[in-house]
């Protein structure tokens, strides 16, 4: 028997194109409630599948990059 795949880099879960709210919150270092608020306000796009929401990985990257650019422009 082969060993079950480990979570981490290179696994299908890691290479997916969308994140759960909890995963997005971890990546962004904010609470799940904050991610839900960003989705509700339209600041972060999400795809609803049943009762859950999936956030495109690229959208999280774009949000973080845009936020960092805004913070860097104060100097």
C-alpha cells in the first residue's frame, strides 16, 4: 500500500486555484470574519458553492499586493 499524500507544497490541495475562507484568512493573517467582510463589501471576490465560499488564490494575491502598494505610497 502507498502512503496517503501529505498536505503541503506540490499536493493538489496546495496547487488549487481557490481558497476556503479559513485558508484565505491564514494567508492574509486576518480573522475569518475579516475575510467574510471583505467578500461582502466587494473588496475580495468569492465564488459561492452551496453554503461555502471559495476565494480565488490570485484575488488574495492581488488584494495583498494592492494593499502593500498603498501602504508604501505614504513615504
